[in-house]
């Protein structure tokens, strides 16, 4: 951690980049790789409400002197596509809608959930 703290001010001067350093651990606790040692997850049943409050929480957390390198993995501007399956045409070829869904998910998808991690 001492090396990370020594490098942080120098790396912050590099224009146009954000670098998040974390000392390597032999054991990873938790099911998700993150940018930092600690995570805060904000969840809401309403995506609109989450989208409104997540940036406010992020800005507030960045003002706390106890925290360093606060970031968010929220993808509020991520691309979105809606696919309408022509079930009659798919059935003529023996293709189940679930197969189409699985194929598109394997190619392009991520699990969708209404949460963001700081």
C-alpha cells in the first residue's frame, strides 16, 4: 500500500487517464473483481431513481478525505437494443425463442441488474 500511495500523486498528473491501483492479494474475498479494496453498492427498484442518485452519491463520496480513488462502474449511457422475435418465422425453422435469447446473450450480453458499485 505504501508503493500505491507513493505512485498515486504522480499518476494523477497523467492527462486523460484514471488509474486505480490496488496491492495484489493472495486471497480474493467476494464474488466480483472491483477497482478498489472496498465496494459500496447502491440499489433501487427504479432505474430512473438509481440513475439520478448514483452520481450524487459518487460526488459526495469523492469529497470525503478518508476515501481515495473513488469511482463508479455504473454504465448509465451504455448502449441498449430491443429485439423483437418473429416467433412464427422462427418456428418454421425449428428455432425456439430461448435459443435466440441465449445466442444473443452469449454474443453481446451482460447480466442486467439495477445496481451500481462505488
